[in-house]
C-alpha cells in the first residue's frame, strides 16, 4: 500500500472526504482557492497547506502529480 493511501486511511471520514476533493483539485491544477507556495531548494515542487495537513506536488504536462501528503510535522522529512 502506498503512503498516500495509508495516510488517508488514518483520517476520519470527514477529513478523508475533504482531502480527496483537494487531491482532485491538485490533479486538475485548480489551485485558486488554496494556499500554495513553492518549496525552497526544490525546483518545481509546490506545497498546498490545509490546516495541519500538507500536500507536496509538482506540475507535469498540465496536470498535478502528488509526491507526498502528510501532517505538517512529518511531510518535509
């Protein structure tokens, strides 16, 4: 099981539903409603912040590619 799926299973049903909607927006690059910044020292890598959760992703060929999703304290390790 990959780490994104494993992380989603740890969450409550409400949080999981919210993050699945966010992941769908990231894949389609609909990022206007979110806090998105590029990561220093990592060219082309962005992070999306929602509460204490972070989604790290890249833009590839007009689509988003999720690299990692985790809580704030664990995502940058």
